[in-house]
C-alpha cells in the first residue's frame, strides 16, 4: 500500500491470493458504477486507477469480478476502491473519526463560553429524541402499511376462495404480489439503489469507518420505508427489521448533517455535529432505534447496537442509545393505542403486537433439557447451512444483477411468481381439519387474519398449511408461538412450511428491493421449533408454542450469532421472563455449534459486498510482521509553506487523503515532522484563495480568514473535487501557509511495532491515517502512512505469501466443513 490515502484510495486493493482465497473486494465495476462520488485517485503507489489510464484491461477485470462473485480468485493485482452498495458497485472511502487539532480548531474552542458548551450537549439529547420519535413513526407507518396492504390482498383472495373461484383467487394473489414486487424493485433501482437489501451491512461498515455514497441520503430513507412496505406485502419471505435499522440510521445521519445546503435547509446550531465522530454516535443510536421500532423492544435495540453493528462503544453512548430506544417505545405505545380504537383501517393491529403469545406459566424440569439441547444443536447446524446457501445464492444474484436493470427486473419477477405459486399451491397438499371445539377465535377466519384459514375446505373446517402461508409474517409467528395449540397443526404441514420458508427466505433476499433477514429467520425457526416439538415433544412437558420460541432462538443463534440482543428480543416479544434460562441455553449451544462451520450472516454479507471491515482482533500471523513490512512508497509530503501549483498538481495526480507536513530549514534546524494535513482542508484553502506571495512565514491570523464551518464535514459520500477549483497562472505561483491547518498531533507508531499491535490501535481509536516514524533520527522524519488497506489480510498475505504455509493460515482462510463437502 502506498504511504498516503485517498478519498477512495485508502481502501483495500484486490490482491490475488494463493490457495483459491477470494479477496474481500471485487474488481473494478463497469457501467453500473455509482457516479455520485468521483473516483479521482488510485490506491497510493499503485499507479493509475482501476483499469489503467487508457482503459485497457476492462474486459479482463470484468471477468475477474464475475469470478470473484462466483467464489473464485482474482488473477490480477488490479486496485479497486469500490464495494457493492445496494445492487451497484460504488466508490467508497474511510471516515475521519480522529479529532483534528490545529490552530483553527483550538481557537474555535477557546472562544466558546459555557453557554455554547451547554447548548452542544442539549442538542445531542434533542437529536436523540428526534431520532427516536421519527424512527418510531417510520416503524409504525411501515407496520401499518404492511398490515393493510397485505391484509386487503389476503381478504380478497380468501373471499374468492370462499366463493369457490379458485382460478380467479390465484390470479388475484399472483398479480398483486407481482405488482408489489415490481413496484418495490423499480422504485429502488431508479430512485435509490442504495436502499436495496437490509442495510445492516452498510450500517455496520459505516460504524467501522467505511463510507459510501447515498447510503444515508433522504431518497434512500423514503425508498427504504415505501419499498419495504411493498416488498413485505408481496408475500416474499423478507422482513422489515433490517430496513428499519437502516431507516433509523438514515434519520440519524440526516439530522446530524444539519439539513441540506442544496435545498437551502440548514441549521447553524448543528455545525458542531458536522464531523464523523458525532455522526457515528447518532447513527449508532438510530440503528438501535430501528430494532426497537421493529419489535417494540427498547432494551434489545441498545444491545443490538452494542453487540452487532457498533465497532467502538463508549459509556456515554449507552445512555443516549437507551434514551433513544425508550422514546421509540413510548411513541409506539401512543400510536398503537390509536389503532386499538379502530382508527387504523380494517387491519393494522397485528404488527408490533406480538406479546403474550406464551403467557401461560412456563414450567420445565430436567427431563426437558435433552429435547432443548437437541433443538439447539441442530438449530446451529441449520443456521450455518442457511448462511452457506445464502452466500452462494447472493454471489449468483450479483452476477445476474450486474448485467443490467432488465436482468434485475427479470430476477425479481421470477422469484415473485415462483413464490406465489409455491404459497398458493402447497396448501392444496394439506388435508382439511375440523375446527377445534374450544377455539378462542372464529373458525374458520373469513374476512380477517387468524389461525384458521378456510382455503378450499368446507365450512367448520380449516386448512392448517394455508393458515401459515396466507398471513403476514407477524401473524404467522403469533400463530406458531401461541400456547395451547398443540393439535392445530399437522406435522406434515409444519414440515412443508419449514422447508418452504427456509429456502424461500434464502432466494427472496438479494433482490433489488428493501428486504431483511431477521423476521424470516424468526419465522423459519418457529416452524423448526414446532417440528422438533412434534417429533420429540412426547419426551418433554413443554408446550409446542414454547418449542417454536426456542426454535427461533436456535436459528437466530446459528445464523446471526447474536446472543444477548436476540435473547432480549425473544423475551420482549413474548413478554415472558420465565423462558430466560432456556433461551440462554439454546443461544449458547447453537452459536457454539455454528461457529465451527462459518461466520455470522452479517459478516458474510459485509465481506461479499467488498467492505474493508476491520475485525476486533488481529490475525496471529500479524504478530510475525512489523509495520515496516507493509508500508511502501513513494511518500507524498508538503512543506510547511507550500507552493500552490505543487499542491494542485499533487491533488490531481493522486487520490491521497492525508499528507505529512515537514518543516525544513530555515523553519527548523533539521527536517521535522510538523503534522498531517487533510485533502479536504487543502481544497478549502484553494477554494478560498487566501494565498501569500512569498515562501516566508505569514504573520496574519488564520482565524480571521477562516471559520470552523469552512472545514465542516459534508454529508455522507460527498466531498469537493480539485477539478472544480479554477486558479490562474499567477495564483499557481503563490504560496500557502499550511501550519494553521495542519493536525499537529497525529497518531504515530515506530516502524518496528508489530502489525498486530498497530491494528488494535488503529481500530480502537478509529483512525484513517497512522504515521510511521523511523527508528533512527538519521532518516527522513516520516517513512510512511498506515491506512485501512494495509491491515487487510488479503493485502498482507499478498505481500508475504509465505505466511500461507504457516500453521496460522487456517485461522481466517481455512476451508469450512460445508465448503469441503460441496
């Protein structure tokens, strides 16, 4: 890696690795590249950008990318700074979490009085309140939309079935699902491609320090909510929890940006939040609020943000996240009370009200442990298999999606039609069952949601398989969780539903529309738990509804590997604290079993999308290397007082984001590292044109010509371009004093430090640049810069392939049992 990093250039290059290991980042994109952020630089020291200056090698790189997407290895060492965002390959860059301590920054804070500081902290809490309230409103709208749209569709279909008009019912069901799917797909593709998928991998990568264009913009927010309603209502096996996490993060990021300059909607009070550190905290709170809104589980929202998406956590953030999710719970309760008075349409009472489904007293004994342990073990295996198949299907979908919008529409249409045929056709395999005499609700349920769907059966009978397929996900989960329903479902129906939902969830995810994995896994796990309860429940005293709850926990633990947050989600969903020991036992066992096979689903998605994610631990082979083993040149530096023309030429020739500033005689006795100046700050200096005529120190006060607002961070994925700044020949011959704008306290390491130790420092502090200093004073004051790319295993092992022969290679790249088998 080069010694300086660019807007996209401080991210990993795709390095061909021995042993068939696929790199973490796909090769260069073709016509589907997002153009919102310019890819104006290559990885430092790597020459031209992807494909070369003359565009040669595009076809080879396209083949390389397709080979990567299918699970192979790249044959070339082409650099790339793109990742799969939504359904398109987009340029990405790192975030600047480090505080920039220069003269302008210090003078700004010295001028602040106590009132300004108090207003800053008050605004933090006010923003958290707004994030919680708006996320709750978005979750309520999403649930209300799904309940009414899907409910109306099911009622129309059921009425035609009741009238024995089966062909007409099938056409209504098929075309309504098709139109809803196409609407969500077209809306996503043409308005906000970044809204595709769950959004959790993008949020997780952002909180790890990776930014991409449009992932948090207003268009993405609107498409995420509207598209999620259409996608979930179309009977695809997708959920709304993931999209709501992304929605909460979008709301938080938009509020943290202080409005929009483009539409002249800005607020000067929020200028203190125009930095990556404060936005990161707000996005973390927004992600937790999304889970709280999806399941009405505020504590689980905080734990999800802590356990799953956040890479860096502070105690102060815990309070703000808890306050945000508490606001979500209060606002949702107020909105749901409105629905209870019948003001939300014919439907609108099912979503968000999945409580008290196992409210009976949970009494279990030692004899119940073997069935529960068996359920947990096989749940871990099924969860890891789910991740394995999902990874393979998504790689295939990516190859199809990259062919263009027409192929994306055809893929979505094919999955929609196949899903509708499956959901409508499979219930015909189930036999009719007489309505139970002690039923607490109408049987069959006609014109409403419920446990007893008539389908093709005569009166006073119901189709148990149709009761599972012809309901919203929330209602189906409630049916499976309900206690006292051991005899309502036949074992064959549960088996068919489990297999169908298992594979429909895999094939439904990855389409070009908003979709989540959380609810489908809960639903599939509930069916799995019921099936286990029917098979071995005779040896246990547990209710089949309780087995369904434990089955959801087992599959969630096996697929997502979350323990604490999933445990609290389950408990808050069922409102039954007595299940805590059993849920904990199931999660621990299922996660342990699944970890022996592959990574959790979100880590697999982050890797598949090509985000250069920094793990919280160092690989063992990194302790065998020092930072000097991965730092290469040439190093781009600036003098303390630099010529304007040289700055312009350097910015145009490279995509580096950080440049060391070195003072030389007469400003110092020997060459001395003064600090680090950022590309964005240099662009501000060039745009303001506050130049000096000579290379002598300037006596003017920089704070009189510049304000902190000039250097405020713009919205996510947006930055200035050197090509947009016009300078005359006379101005190019002038000079700029970089001292007042240089970060005089950048983080540094000595070149003999182990790479593992440097990685921990880099990740824990949240750095974008880490300067490497020489061991002796006889050399240049700085020998290189470590960036995110230098810590990527693909880059390190590409530079030192002999490490593949070491016994540590299996720690990260060893073949799993599934991959060996297949």
